[in-house]
């Protein structure tokens, strides 16, 4: 991680633990918002006006949080408005790295250099996604939930596509997010990075209780979490489901059942994968190479050949 702008040790997945030995995720440090007129958003300062070509998104295809933003960018018609750089899938001793020429905006070799450019005294992990402002040379925001909502509503007439956070469904979407995030989205990480049996057992139970609940709900209703409307809640669930059988089931020890064992969830995942623009945001190759490069979980770095995924590659 970075301490006062200096990279101080080899990359480690767990930077903080609770009193049970459970994984604690770092809070995002940049929370400004892009708005149609440059006014301040719900958090942070103003001055970040929506303009085509001004902003750049840094992502990793292995990362579910970054993939949320890529899907939002695609569905909202912002591919020609916000440019993108993708880091290498493997996590090395200095965290996320760029292939030669992969960062045409800042010419960085490592993601942590982007953070130091924005704040020379930054302390914390250099995470993705990052939304960068080319005009002022700084990070706008590094919280995926914020960036997804910015892409939905912050770019005004520059954006198109479905409303991913419609007014009439906001209470329902928020309730789903608040339940699914700790139990499943972050629950798989809580299981994989647990440092005590008790912490692992608790996370494991949460993951499968949530999957069972979602399976029952989608089997009885659907086609999406709130009914007929596809929303940000579906994006947030999808990015975990699409990684589950390829990485979390084995490496993170969430191995009671696979998504392939949940008929309604697998069908739901495939419906989303078939939406225009979604499939290109998914790379099973990057997902496997990235997760299995985490030395704390896989010291020898062997990437498994399986599993066979009946839905990949998608038949579009």
C-alpha cells in the first residue's frame, strides 16, 4: 500500500481485520462527482462538468467493482465519451500494473502512480476503478457505486440508454444493495480472506443464504431483481455471479454450491450477459489469471484449467 505517497511493501490483499479476524474493505478516498453543469454531487466538491473526452476510466477486468462501471459505461452509451485503460490481470508486488502503452493519459507503469499523481501524500491501497479528470489532472472518484450512478445520471444529454436508478424503484434498489453487498458481493471476499475459522464460517453462511434467497425470488418472479426493469442492482449482482464458478467457488472456498446448481440464477446471469455491451466487459481469462495470482491464496501461482462453464463463451 501507499503511505504518505510512498509504496512501502509488497501488495497484500488484507490490509485490515475486525476483532473476529474478518476481512475489512478499505473506504474509498476520492468522492467527487461529475454532473451535467459541474455543480457538486452528493459528496465532494464541484467543478467536474460532464464533457466528452475529458474523463478517463481505469479498470481491471478481474475486478467486480470495476466491471460495474464498465457495464454502466456501455449501457449508457458513454464509450465515445469516457475513454478506458485496462490494467494487467495479475497482481504483482506493486499491485495493479499496466502493459506498455496501456495508459495513454498518464503513462503510468503501476496504478499506485496514478494515486500519487492525484495526491502526492496519499495513504491507502491503489484500487480500481478510478475515474480520472484529464483537464485538472486528478482523480474524480474511486468508488464504483458512485461512478455507476454518475454514468447513469451525471452526463446529461451525453448519455443514453435505460435509467438504471429510476425514482420509483430507488427504495427497492437501495434495500437490495444493502442486503446483497455485505452478504454476497463482499461476502465472497470475507470468506476468501478470512483469517479465522469463525470469520470464514460466518461469511460462508451469508453467501449461501443470500444465493438461496435470490434463487427463490428469481424463480418466483423476475426477470430482474425488481421485476421487469433492469437496474443497477442487477449490475451489482451480475458481476459477482459471473465470477463465482470460475474463481470464488474454488479459490475463495465458497464451495457448497456453484451458480450452475441454481437454475434461476444461472438463467438470470445469462440474460444479463446477452444484453448489448455486457459480454465484452467479461473476461474469464483475466478473472482466472487475476484471482489465482494472489499469492496469499495461491502461493505457487498455478491457474486451473477448469471449470467448464456451460454459458461461456456466450451465444449472442
